[in-house]
C-alpha cells in the first residue's frame, strides 16, 4: 500500500470512528434521565405561547367572540336585528370592559354571560323609545298572575322593588336563543314567587 493509499485509509478510519462516537453519544443522551420542567419554566413557556389581548374600545371583537358574531347573522337570535350597530354601541361601559379583558389571552375561556360589564338600558333607549315599546306590547298577556292581573312587560310599575332590578337585559338575550316570554315570566317569579303581582302579599 502506497503512502497516498495509507493516508486515505487513515482518513476513512478516522471518519468512521467519529460517526461511531456521535452515535454512542446520541444513545447515551436518550437514555439519560430527563429532568421535568419546573412550574416556573412551564408557566413561562405557556405564557410565551399565549397571545395576550390588548383590548381597547376600537378592538376587533370578532377575533375572540366568534359565537357572538355568528348570532348577528342568525335570524333565530335577537342580535340579528341589530346588524347596523357595533359591539361598543351596546357594550359601552369602557371601565368594566377594560377590567373584564385584563389578563386575558386569545386562549381564555369565553364567558357565557356578562359578569363584570352590564348593558345599560340607555343604550337600548337610544333606538327603542319607551313609549313605542309600551304601545307595541299593550295587548300582551304573557305576564298574568294567578289573580288575573296582567302587566305590560314594557310598562312595569315603578317602585323600589323594580328599580335597578328590572331592565331590558332581564328578559332580552341578544346573543342567545332564549325564549323572551319565558325569560320575562322567570324574572317576575324570581320575586313574585306566589305568582301574585300585588305588593305586600308576602312581605309586609
């Protein structure tokens, strides 16, 4: 074997030895005990994957609230009658909305009902006149108690028991398919549990 052949042979043997060493190291690494990530590391990794919500009154709500957006196009839901308005037309309590979005990410669970924010009846009144609503439901008898007393759902008597307790959202669910008549009956019966609309029948 000549000098050139011997050099080439040594190079090939050295290359084969390197490949073998790499293989042994890979097997050792795979067999080595694995250390589980700490709680801090896991939390950090999770936080890195989640996209935080930079909410403002100008945000595109549809990015997260897809079900609510779908209700705007579903004729079985009351929201579909409000396609001309934007989210913040009704959801206009900026302070409460800011708190409800604080710390949220794109992966956060969407609430079924509003908890921190509330739809103010004045938002509804900006389009729906109280007098027109009263006239539209003047003949509705869905709220009739066991004594035959009928209350117009849009003309509930003004008193301390109703003030701050009964508003548009008490009966009307915009983004759901709730039965508005059943919702109205349930709201009244939550206080008038004897199915009597007169005051003082239970608590004097």
